[in-house]
């Protein structure tokens, strides 16, 4: 299935890309043609993109003011997705950690709203919520993800509602810990974990995601949390935008022992292209990115690898990989390094489809399990924004008051007591 490969388009892609992006004709046109033919046959499923965040920051989510084919100052628009041979994009609904315990749920809903709007109003896109939909669409597939578990406000009912409106993947943390899982970043001291990197409630979140058929995303989680999740999840998990720690020693990357645990889980690491994560500095190039792919393939095989560009979620990207139109440069470099077409078909697309299908198979197996009623212990959510509803005081204590010399009726007294009780809590 070739969702966007009409002849003239491919010719234009090739000439623009060959001249503007690569500039290096040493490898010869056959490698370039091989790259584009391969990407026509297996359009990329990219694991992570933050266009929605940029739409909020730059356009207050006013889609009517945005030309979907050309959006300045960002790395993603339809023209460039076409040039990059992107067949599906996982769009992140990302809410800053500052909103945790405040209005994170509202903000997440607003980000989902803008993604749902662009996926339905922009003619080249189609929202997909199943592996079947992903395989069958002839448009650029949109997959909806939540970035950061703080967006569910420690509530499994909220998680289920996010699933119902189309969310198919959630990273357990962003740069902040949640009350139930630990982040790889230490910049926020809130909900710091000692040795309980995934609490019992955190385990319940993972199990409920398994039951729903939602991909568990471990990018941004601490290594200890990732390890704990890999012990709990009965479905494959993903790192939607993380690279190899051995190649670049950054806490956001994945160390070899975790890569091996991921392989056992039959999960997927989708390599992040952000220069700081691939080159450990503000600059990098295509070759350094390819080193991450080579390393992970040596460790756990090409069938565990995908691509999660992280465009529009970070600033500095490698020379030659500056935006979503440049993915062919990476695939050509991997072909030059003797990656086989079968391996690259997996990296581009088939590995993600396999994981998504397996997550759905687990969901189907668990279809008779009831929704989880697990709740986070109240002492673990120290938020003044949380209203706790409790039953009214027992009737016997009210009757004692009623028998005293008061002029209030029992009904109005009960009403006042109940509201005073709510206010106190
Ligand atoms: Zn991220």
C-alpha cells in the first residue's frame, strides 16, 4: 500500500532531497533510489512528535490561523511529512509538569482537542485507534498519545476516559515524578521516590493500560521504574523517543541491560534524534544517529528498533536531520552501513505494527477482566486542588444535636452539617 507515492511526487522528493539535504553524491543515485523506493513501500511510523505543543505556544491552538501545509518556525507540517515519507505520526499531548496537581487534566484535554481537530480537519490526516486502522488508511495516520502520567491525576477512571477519546499510548512520566512512578530527570523534587520507583498504584496503572490495550511508553521514566514496569507488564512496551546510553551517556537514554529486558518483553525502542541525546551536545550529524541504531542492533537486533524523532519537542537536531522531511537521509545512511531492506522495513514501520497488534491481543485476552477500581492512597497525593467527597455524618450523631434546645429543623441542620463537613475537607 502506497499512501502517498504518486510518480511525480517521488521524482520531486528525490530531486529536492538529493540536492538540498544530502548534497553527497558519492554513494550514487542507486542508494538514493533504493531509499525512496523502500520508504514508499514502508512509510515511516514515527513514535513521537510535539507539534501540538508548538500549536499551543505559538498559535494558542487556533488552528484556523495555521496553514497545515506550511507552518513556519516549527519542524512539522504536511508538506514536510510528505517529503519525509511519514505514513503515521504519533502526536503527543504534552502538558508541562508545572500543571501537575493543578489543571493538567484540563490542559491534556485541550491538547487532545487540538490533535483530534488537526487529524480530522486537515485533509491529509486520519485518526487511527487500532493496528487495523493504521494498516488500512491511505492518509497520514494520526495516533494519539499522552506524554506524562501527571495528565491522569492519579485516576484510573481518567485513564479510561482518555482511552475512550482515542489515546492509545501514554508515557508514565515526563520530567516530573508522579505520585506513582519516577522520572529519569531529577529537576523536580516533588514525589521523589526512595526505593519504590513504581508504587502499587503505579502497577495498577500499567495493568489497566494492558487491559485497555494502551501502549505503555517508558521514555522519560527512570531506569528503576522502567525495570519495574518490564516486570509487571504482560504486553510489550515502547520507549517512544529514547536512544542508546552506551553511545551517549544521557539519563534519558536506555542502558544495555534495559535493552535486553526490553527484547525479552518483545518491546520497541524508537530512537530519538535530538542532538543532546544522540551526540551528547548541541550538535550532531546523521552518522552519530546511525551509531545508535548500529549499537542497539548489535545488542538486541533490528526487530526491536523504531524511530521517534521528537521533532518540535526539542530545539537542536543533527545536521541533515533538521525536520520531518529529512528521514530519508537517515535511512540512506543505514543502507550504506549494510542494513538490509527487511531490517529497515521493520525499523520504518513493521516493528511498531507488530507491537501494537500484540498489545491488542493482550487486551482481547483480558476482555473479561473488569475495570480496575484501584485508588491511590490519599496520603500520596498532597494536593490542595483535590476535593474529597465523603459520606455525610452518621444519622445517630445528628439526632443527638437535634434533641438539644435548637430552633433548627433536623433537615436544615443535617444540610448545614454536611456542607460544613465538605468545606473542612
Ligand atoms: Zn519527551
